[in-house]
């Protein structure tokens, strides 16, 4: 299966990403209770305390603008789907929830960081939308950005590609979290979210859609 990173090749430099790569899970503007956020398009998906990504705080206008970003990203991804998937209510629902998880990531208990999106959310889209060949739910950050090497905490250099130029699976940081208690978008979760936000922005850029800024 082709990696999603291949689909987005050449768009990373255009992405208005703040805070570094997808592995940056800090929440610098505080967390917001869903009860005071007045969500509309994402109200069914976001039922947790989420990270504030808007510069002006969780005012109605700011939340609406950020929801519009989720809508744009949803439309961008649906454009990549096959004819049957575009007509599938299950597919559309799964993609919608995923985009809401990306734009409104769940806060950790200390409200200093966010949980990355669940791998199960990506897999739900993959299965509901006819298993699109370009959707890689096992994507790693270094693979997405084409990083040849990275430095481990102990100072050693990690090689992410072998001599044949193939990415070494497991050498990097997963974009999606497999553990349901440590991710945004698990089927069952308590109160205390977005590792793949850069991926979503890149997908929209690849589709030629302008995203609303934070």
C-alpha cells in the first residue's frame, strides 16, 4: 500500500504548521471544556476537553473559524476518495470525525499536552471508504517528512532509510497512536489532542483548498 506521505510529496514546505513536526504535542494556549466551546460541525465527535488552537481563545467566532478548517480538510480528503466512497455515509461520517479529532485534539490530564489521533480513527476511514491505496494508517513522522536520520535521546543517530532507499518501518515516531487510552478519538474514553494535523493541512494543500488559519 502506498504511503500517504507519497501522495503529499512536495507540499510540506507550503504547510502553515506551528510548533514543529507532527510529534510536537504541546498545548500552549490552554484547554477548553466542550461545554463552553459551542461547537457545531464537530459537536458529535468532540465530547472531551480539547486544546485551544485559536490565537484569540475559544470565542464563538474563533471556534467557528477552526471548524471551517476541519470542514475544508474533510472536503479535501473526500476529493481523494473513489466514487463509491464519496456516496458512502459511513465513509463520510468516519472522515468527518477524523478531521474533528485532528483540529480539536484531546488534552492530557495536566492540560499541558495533547493526545495524538488514534490509529483506529484512521483505520475506520480506511475500512469505511473502500481501503484507499494512498491512506497509510501506519505512517511515521520521519517517513511523512522524508527525514533520512534523527537523533535519539541518548545522542545516537537513527537511520530511517536503508541502502535501497526504503523506509525502515518502526524506526520513527508513529503519526497515529495505537493505544486507545493515549489518543484522541477512541471509541470509549474519559476526560482527558493532534499528531497528524500537519498531514491534514498538507492533504488540503494537495487538493488545492485554502484552509482557515488558527
